[in-house]
């Protein structure tokens, strides 16, 4: 079976590289490696999501954090918020933790687990660029589980390429959440924000 960026324990040979990420008015240095998502830099979808978000506060979860680009940038921009970065890929989480430390981000930490397995408590924001290649069953499961980890008034915000099922994902979210809106449509991506669970099973 071929190895994917959502493989829990990548077996590919290490090939670390250092790169600079510029987003939301900040410039930061990160280390990436083989076997992780978008190892060559901040991917287009994540950038669209970053730029579409309103100001953040409270507890924020970066679900599927990879090497920590999104969570790291946001932790730098919003020092008073508290961030948890989570990913199933152990190599990615190790990189994310290293990158948080290297950038002096004491308001963020990285944890390793499948979906929400390693996550505790509730969040005001859950942010994700979901692993589309893992399949609809996996990502829709994450969207459904997110309801149980949102604080009252919390929001799930996600980005999906329009050609990879953004509209069908929006329909699915409308069956789960009280309100779903489009924050942005840009570069072939849609950023969706789902607020409050419906209470449906």
C-alpha cells in the first residue's frame, strides 16, 4: 500500500528542509520533512483558509496540522488565544512541536492522534484543511465529531477545493449544524464555517 500524508508512521527516508512562510503579515521559519503534507511550503488551500478567518480568540484546534504552518501562524498573530495542533501523522506532529518551540510560541502545543483521539476539552474554533484523499467517509466523520468538541457558540471552519466536493460537503454540514455559511471562494477553494450543532443524532 502506498504511503500518504495521513499515514500514522511514515516510513519514507527523512529529508528535512527549512523554509519561510509569509502569511497574515508575519514571516516565520519552519522545518519540514518527507512523508508529510505539503512539505514544500504553505499549500494554497490552507492560505485561503487563513486569509478568510475572522479574528480568533479562546481555544483553537488545528485539526490535521501537518508540520504546523496554519496553527503556528495563527498562534503568532493571536498570542492571547490558546492553540492545540493535532495530526495522525507522528512525523508531522514532531515537526509541528519543533516548529512551535523554535518560533517561541508558548500559547500552542502539538498532539498526535487519529481525528479527535488525542484532543481534550472544547474549542471556540476548530480549523481544518481536511485530508480529502482519505475519502469522504473519513472527512465527513471528522465534521460530525467536531460538534462534540465545540464550545457553545463555537465554529468549525474548513477549506475544500470546489472540484473535490465542496458543495456536497456543505450539504452534509447543513444536516449537522445550525448554521453554515461560505466565508470565501477563491482560487478554486471554498471556505465554509459551521456554527452550533443541531442536536440531531
